[in-house]
């Protein structure tokens, strides 16, 4: 299948395309444009690069969060419009699992904590175990960066932190003696393409908001028409 992945959980958005023949290209866009403009341009450029038209795309993968509210709205709305307009299947993935799979693909093993910057002094976090595969050890949650760091200071065991939430609060996480950081400013688009290729398509894409204020302002839960 020909797959396109859309990533807008962080300030920089990203797009990836994988063809049925296994050709894969991706691009991170962080040029100050609004996500809507950046996505449309990047999607067109990448499809041209691999010799596909929009109508050749059979599956759309979109990061449904957690992440920045406005970016998620734009990404999910774009993915739904694209899939509806072209009759393509749609698959939702989360930013935290993409960070964990990105670390796994880079060869990291052991305990990994995915951290997406939630602003307001908070991060969205989830703990994973990376061995032969990627296994979630906790549910996604919102927390103060200091509280997450304090937990791992008390639990003396090796841990890897990854995501833009780690970059934002690097001085806080540096207090964890037995920790390393794996830089990922954007959740892995390669992981989105891989997970999207095997994940079941859905009729409903629901943003993963972890704060009440975001959930109350939820304008992006959409359902594809029957």
C-alpha cells in the first residue's frame, strides 16, 4: 500500500510517505509557517518526489496526540479531509508511542520515558519497556517535569528520556543520575509509517487530550461518513 503519515503534535510538523515498493521519504517542517500551509506544501512535495499522486495514497496515518492543541486540530482535520476526499483508510497513532518506537528503531533498549512538551510547565509522559518489542508500562498522563524527574531519582534504575519535553526541561531531567537522553524533537515519522501499515484502520479519529481544558475545547473528533 501507499501510505502518508502526518505529524503535528509539536511545534514542528512532519510528513512521511512510503510507497508500496518500500520507497520512503520524510520531511520535518519548522520554518515558521502555520501547520496548515506547511502540511499541504510538504505533502505535495513528497508525493511528487516518489512519483505518486494524491489519489495513489491508500492509507493515511495521523498522530492524534497528546501534544499541542492547535497542531493536533490541524493534523487530524487534514488527515480526515485527505482520507475522505480520496477514499483512503485512516489510522491513528499516539505521539508517545511514536517516540518509544523511534528510540527502539535507533537501537535503544530498556526503560524509556516518552515526554512531549505540554507547555504550562507540564509534559505529557508515558513509560515503555523496550526489549524484543515495545511494551507500554503506564498510561499516557500529564505531569510536571520535576515530578517525573523526582520519581526516577527515587527509583534508582537505568532510564532513557526522549522527546521535546526532555529538551524543554533538560536541567530538570539532568538531576536523574542513572538517566540518558535520546534526542527526538519530533515523534518518529518512520515509526508512524510502520505502525500505520499494520494497524487497523478506524472510522473515528479521536484526539488524545490529557487536560480538561483541551478536552472541553475539542473541535476535532471526526467520523468518516459511512
